[in-house]
C-alpha cells in the first residue's frame, strides 16, 4: 500500500505561479507598511509580554509573545521588529489555505483563494498587526490543510500518520495562541461523528496521535495556568460568554453582522455562507463536509456569544478560513460574476484601508479613529522623560495597561512602566511587580492619566491621602498630523506614605 495518494496540485501551471506571486507581493506590502506605521497600544502590550517570556499571560496564551521576542531579537524594538514574525505567520496561514484550495480543485482555485486572502481587510490589512490572531490563524490554516491531506491518504498509512502529526502540532500552536483554537478540533470531532466515511478514520491511530501532539504543545500553557489559578481560562470565559446588560441582544447581533460586512465585505460574506450551506447539504465529499462543519460551528458559536455580550469583529475570523477554501474550490474554471465582484470589492476596500493607515482619508475625528491611537506617543514620551528627570524619580506609571505599554515602548531605554488598574479591568500588569512592590516609603510617582470629563480623575481621588502631595501638570496632546487624537495629563505624586487604596478585586481570585 502506498503512503500517500497523488497530490492533485497543478504546481507547474501559470495559475499556481500567479498564486505564489500574489502571496509574495502581499507579504512584502505588509512588511513595508509594518515598518512605517507606529505600533498600536495592544501591540505594545504584547511587546511588554515578550520582555517577560512565560508559558501564559492573563489575557491569552503565549505564542504572540514568543513571536515578538524572536522578531525583536533580529530587528530590535521597532515596529518592523515587533511585527516581523507575526506577519510571516500570517503569510504561512495564507499559503496553507491556498495549498488546501489547490489540493481540492487545482491551481485556478488556489489563485482565487490567494487573491481573496491578499485583498480582504480581514487578512490583507489585519495580518499586518502583531496580535494573537496571526499565530492562531496560521495554526488553524495548517490544521485544515493537514487534515485534508490526511483524509486523502489511505486509512492507517504512514502518509496519513505524518499529516495527522502535522495537524496536531498546528492545532496545538493555534490553541497556544488563543483559546478559541479549541473550536477547530471540537468541530472536526462533530464532523467525524456525523459522516460515515469520516467515522472510519476514528479507528486509525492518526487522529488520536494528533490529540497527543496538541496536548504536548499545550503543556507549558496548562502548567502556567495551573500555577496561576487558571486565571486566563477564567478571564476568557467571562470575556466571551459573560452577560452584558448595556445593550439588547438584537443590537449586538446587528453589530456582529456589520463587523463581518466590514472585514469580509458585503458581497463575499453571503457567498461564504452559501457555499458552506451547500457543502453541508451535499456531504458526498467528506473533506468539504468537514470544512463546512468547522465554518458553521465557529460562526454559530459567535452568533450565540453575541446574545450574551458584544463580539469583536475579528473573533469569528476562524470561521471564514475554511469557508474561503470551500468557495475557492467550489469550481476550478472561470469565476461567477458575483465571485469576481467580491474580489474587486475586497481589493478596493482593502486598498482604501491600507491607504488610511498611512494617511487618513476617511472623514473620522481622530479621537474616534483607532488608527490615530498609535500616533503622538513619541512627543508625549519626550515630555514624560524630561519631567521624570526633573523630579528625579524612576517610578512612572499609567492607570490603563495600553498607556503603560505605549510609555514603556517610547521612553528612552524602555524602562519598566507600571499600570495601576485602579477602577479598570484586570490584566497582566496585576501579575507583575507593581509600584507597591518596588517603591519605598517617601518615593515619588509620575502618573499619566486620561483627562476626565469633569473633576478629578478617579485614580487621583483614590490615591489622595496615600501621598503627601499631588500636583497636576500640563495637558499633553496626542497628535496625528494637525489633529488631536487624545489628551493625557501628567500627575506628580510626592512622598508615598507606604499605604495603598483598598482593592477587593484580587486578580487571582475573581475576574471582573
């Protein structure tokens, strides 16, 4: 018995070469943009993780921190250094999906998949950023491709075993990036139980070997969480499934749909849903049926999650990866008119978004534009640096973790900057050494805060009485071009008494 069936890749054809060129060009474009666009607050937060490598963190598993650490070791603590390996991980995800489409329907399908992935705001623009989504999507994409290859190998063959090992390592990587990676093996299990041909595969050792490999990859993540009272698991369960009373579930569902229109486009989204539905209703092809179950399971989970609390637009991204493969491989010849329109619209929207990242073209106030939040920190850091030198303190902090990370990134020498988290949600800074651990009685603290709508900021009210004197400095604008994107104020807290505001929210005991 042979180890592997013939691979239907038409790798020598022009469409396959076109697909590779599209992927290479999109990678180079994302690398070029990564070098000139300032880091965003969440990216700075993950960069802070990379300076304290561990098996896990409060918010997510550690894969993004390790990627950033590798990139900065090569290219320094610069935007391109932070983003370099995450961008390559995103390209690896695209390549695996293109290979999957090519394996199912040939090189023309691969070319269409490459075109969609390069153009979509979800991938073409979203995978510029150094976030956990990059290794998550890479792990998921290689899992799907490896499962397709394993299913095309004879039952119990060595080729099947090799691909199941790849699938296990890949899904372990996905789950070590974001816990939502667990949806993929759960969905595959459902598909294998429902489809008679797939049920046969549960008799071979391959799927169980994949589970073993994934478990080994996750050992550091599980060990870290066990040592920290399973804090990341508890936080994500509350973050994704906790109840929200701020708005109705109808509003949240409409917002979810609107978010998917934005990142997948209004034309492509119905096409992806339609091709997934058709693959579910005609399960003659076990591989396409498995992909459809994964897409449907992930999408429906987030529809359910939106009944409980708001869903971020990028969260359902894992549902669209198998759906893109299904759409691209649904035909090997010419594309339908709507499929061509979907590619054009994705390309147009993606291009506009990338231009806006470099130079604002959308009529949004800077204070409401997420892109603008990355700007103005160099100038602000210079003011903070001169002030801390003038008062002679080494203790610098913000209240929000995003501000603390941006300060640490932009201050000379990248010093330790704390996040006080007084009245804000818990995060990784609560698990690191805090001001009260480092400071001595009589020390001063330089604190950066947002301007409140009125009165004193909440952290200042809570810290009054714990320092001998509290003085406010000038307001510091965060500017993008000539427009103000935000404002911060420096507060000088002098002569610490050694006491601290009572806070019943112990991050190791309760997740808000």
